[in-house]
C-alpha cells in the first residue's frame, strides 16, 4: 500500500485520527488536506529567467513576482542583493531566479554567455528565455539557445517588448530559434504575461526533481558557502588532504564549481566549492553578482550549507545575506568560524559580541571554530554536519505534537487582541527536509507568538541545525452568506 504517500508525512492510522480531530473542531476535510499538502511540499520548482542584457528580464521578473524587487537599470552588470524570488500564479508557488544584469563581451560572446547562464540553468527545473522582439534573434541569443539545448531543460520563449498588435509579426519571426512558440509579451505593461505564465506552469513540475543526493548509498551533498576569500577553497583542500582547488590571495579566484567526493569520518560526502568568480577591476559589481548566482545554484543542489565566516573580519552585511539565502532555501546549516587560530584575545571578545547580535537568525545552527590553514578542529565538522542533517530530517508524531501544543496553549495562551483570544486547536508535521508544520487555529496568530512556538518546538524536539517552517490555517466562520 502506498496510501501513506498521499497524506504527506502522516501514516494511515495517524491520518484517520487526525481528520477526526479536525472534524470535531469544525474544519472542512478538503481544507485540512489542502493545508497539509501545501505545507508538506518540499523545495519549490525553480524557474530561471535567462537572456542577453537589456531584453527586459528584470522588468519581467518584477511582473511575475508582482512587486518591484529586481533591480531594473539600463546598464548591464547591475549588482543585486538577491537573485531568487518566490512567485505565485494560478494557486501554484514557484521560485524565480533572475539572471539579469550581466557584463557583455567580457570574454567573447560564447564564453560570457556560458558563464552568465549556466549556474542558473543548472539549478532550474525550467527556463524562461527572454528575447527582445523589436531587435530579433541576435548571435548572443543563438548562443543562449545552444546552452539551453545542451542543458535539456524545458524552455518557454518570451518575445518581449511587444506593446501592441503591430509587434506580433516581430514576435512570430522568433519561431526561427527552434524553441517552439514565442509568447508575445510586454513586461513593462503586462500585456500577454498571463498566457506566458500559464505555459510556464505547464513546463514546471508540480514538485521539483529531488536534487538531494540521498538515494540509497548516495553521498550527502554539502555546499561550502561564504563571501569571497573566507577560505572555502582552503577548507576543501584541507578536508581532501590535497590541493584540489586553486587557492590565491586574490579574492574570488575559483571560477567553476568543484564537486568533490571526499571521505570524512568514515563516510563519503560530496562537497561543492562555491567560491566567487575572478574579480577584475572593471568587473567588480558583476563579479559579486556572479558569486550570488553561484551560491544560489549550489544551495539548490545541496542538503547542508556549511557557511564560512572569516573571524578576522567584522561579520558583514554580505555574510548576513548569504545566511538568509541558506535559511530561506530550507537547507540544514552549520556555521564554521574560520581563521580561529589568527585571533587575539581582544578580537575574540568583540567577535563573541558580534555573534550574539548579528547571528540571531541562526542561533540554532551547530557552530565549529576551525582553521582551514592548520586543520584545527576539522574533526568537529562531520559531527556538526550529521547533527544538522538529523535535525533536518526529524519527524514528530502527530499525537506527541498535539500533546505538546495543548501544554503550550494552557501555559502560554496567545495575547487577547480586539477582545478575542486566538487558540491553536491542533497541528501536524506536514514534511521534513526541512521540518514543516501546519497549525490549525481559531484566529490569526501574531508573528511574535509563532516565533515563540518555533522556539519551544526546538527546545522540546531538538531540530538543531535546521530552519523550521510553520504555516497557520485559521478556521473559517461557517454559515455566513457573502
């Protein structure tokens, strides 16, 4: 019997008991099943938006996500803080990776296009290829087409800048690219984007391919992430006991992600080195952007993110962004404080204060103080990774969870708001990797109370080294006419 699969993380007996509880509290069975299914989905499908500079990719991304977040500027090479956004269309959620803002002709068309698009395409489930219909297909566009064919991912072709009926003929000429029907759109005015997104949903899987290397006997995947020059390559070389990756004082010397099978603690792991791209003076902003894109792609492929922090430097905004990226992706997390051997007493004092104030969002992550150069405490890395993976995969039985929730509600009820006191009625864990909970309540639960519930869940059940996702479903008022 494979019925268990239909109920997310719930077994048959547990599912029946849970649905009876839901009915007693006045929840509709369909509503409850929908909430469990939605909360139980693992990583969202990923759509990479690709194309040459200035075809309107970022404007289209803003249109897709429904808000102005991606940086839009006429100059290629604009740096962004973020490259991944969450979008929803027709009730389905997915991630959008914006690959806009590249320098053109840095290393010749073919090489630059490859460097610009490959990271994003590799991590995507489908690609949205944007072409400027007013210009037509260029040599650069043809180079992107070759790349997309090689990747073998489903592709939707957007013929952008079609602002009216007259531009439809321009869009039709893009059939010549051999990617099927071009969808005429105006990212600026929103024309045609509905039909385009309908096609995107047809190409995206309901749930993404399982990218995690956790098939029977498959090595677990670890992404080494961190800002340039924190020692990612040095760490990889140290754990591999040989120089497999170029290490250079110049920040960002690693170009291609290096996947290494390495045996540590009697177990084989797959390490992904995600160091930034080589920086040239005139490419400073572009290089940072490449590094973000590469980090996002590596995290998508990994199960555990080992985040390296350079202890000799102040914890920076860039460190915070990388941490946020890893947390939002829902991966298991270990924080490795590197160059620990180089600290004097004064710096150590200030570093501990910085960790207290700046690292609050990952206070639950295992911490190791290491030196990639000398090998100090490298033996502590594997236990920390195993702890994080264990937390990431932990599942709490529904009966035990509800007993715990009952105790919480009794001892720490939600504050009264507007004369009403919302209560958590019951809940279930809808999935793992990371742990995802859905709570059913009589009213809206404030963010502060949700954080309190998360904190107590960690205290009670562990969940060390993993983000926790909590979604809340409020019981709808019955019998009211609209």
